[in-house]
C-alpha cells in the first residue's frame, strides 16, 4: 500500500506555523472574511498556512474553500478548460461554441464565486501562484472581486506583491511571509521523525534542511525519502540517499524529452517542478541553463545561455512561468 505523503499527513495547523508574525496574523484573520494577499519565498509555508486558516474559518472547508493554481488554470487551452471536471460543469455547449477562452475563464470565475456558501456566510477562493496571471486576467479578477465580495473571500498567494496589479492589491490585506529559519525547519523535521518513530541524528536533520535550502515542503519530502530507505537518518545516510533525488533528474528528463521533440512530456515535467516541487520559474531556468552548458557543445551552449537571459527577463516581468520555460525547452528541441 502506497504511503501518504508526509507533507499532507503533517499539514500544519495555524498554531504550528513557525513564523511568529504570520502565525499571529492568520490566527486573527480566521475570524474575518477580508481578502488577503500572502507573499513570500517558495517553501515559506504560504499555502499551508492559508489552508490551515481556512480550515478554522469554515465549518465545511471541503465545499466552501476552492483552490485554483494560476500556473495551471490560466495556461489551460480552451479544450482543456472545457474538459476539466472542476470547470467544465459551468460551461454549456452554446457557451463553448460562442465564447473565447478568456471569456470562458471569466465565466468560470464568476460561477465559482457567485453562489452562497454551503455553511456559514461566505466562501473562500484561493488563487495560488497568483503572479502567473496575465494582466488582462487580473483585471477580470478585479471585476469579479468587486461583484462578489459579499459572497466570497479572495486569497491570493504569490512570491512577490509586485506581480499583482495595484487594483487588486488595494482590495487585499497584505501578509508578507518570511522564509522559516534553519532552526525552525530542523524542529519541524524532528517533530515528524518522532511522530513516525524514525531514528535520527541532529546532523542528519540538519543535512536535510540544508539540502532543501530551508524549503519546508522539500525538506519534509526529503525526510520521507531518506526514512523509507534507511534505518536511521544520519548525515551520511541522507547524503547517500539524496544524491540522486531531487530536481536534477527531472531537469535531465525535461531536456531529453525536448531533444526527442516530445514537448508534451517536457511540459509535464515543467509543471511538476513548478507545482508539485514548489519551485519558482527563475530557479528552474537557472538549472536548465547550467545543465545546458555541460550537456551541449560550446557554440550551442552559448546560444542557449543568451536565450536563457531573454527568458529570465520575461519571468522578471511577471509573464507565465510555464509558457516561457516550455519555450526555452522548445529552443533546445530546435537546436538539437
């Protein structure tokens, strides 16, 4: 039987959030329907903290809390949107024929937010990776927020507030969430290891924390990986088990898929890195460019470094991570 992911099994409550300011803020926010913009570095616990808060705020979170990952939702094709069971139920055949993709997305947002809560007085719509929304979609979201503010609370989660238009920022209470300290992450891992009755050394947990660069999600996943393969978590055991684990293999797989013109597989790996692994686009791009310099002849690697610089600028301007990383892999496909 497949073991559940420890990231889900040990999802924190609000009181478990290690950052004092964020914990106190979310404890107070659970008693109100204020719109929120929560931003901070990857792995800081933003999404986990918001979900912990909404679990407290709603009697029936399964029905009254909706989550959209912007990197997923806003990059869907029209066909994918219609065929997705989460959204297709709102789209009639007539609307499908006569409405643009942007129009369908706006309609879905209105449908998700326009109905009363199953229990309580309001629903919550969480938009994760909110900076991945294009400007026109953000403007459409602003109008939805204005129209349905009585029925729905809107919570946007992003790496920085700069990727969100001022009109939305002004409608949200803002919570900057700092990365957890090294000690915080070690203590989280220690609590999980003890709950799972896994033997460990302090140096082993510190190695995993350093390996994860203090990303809570990555650290917990790494802890589970090492615990599943060794009787005791030491720094030596963690180093041995993690040397081939992580994103390095996925970066290689993405580049190999691109070389074989299998862009569907390459895009799927990009999605996994952005969504499942919680990485940001700049980090994925950096790893792709670094690997390209070793993988390809000098003249080709120089071209790919230059292309990487162009894509990096697009990412800094708030453009869709998924689209531009896929475009970079497409350049690899054409060049090889």
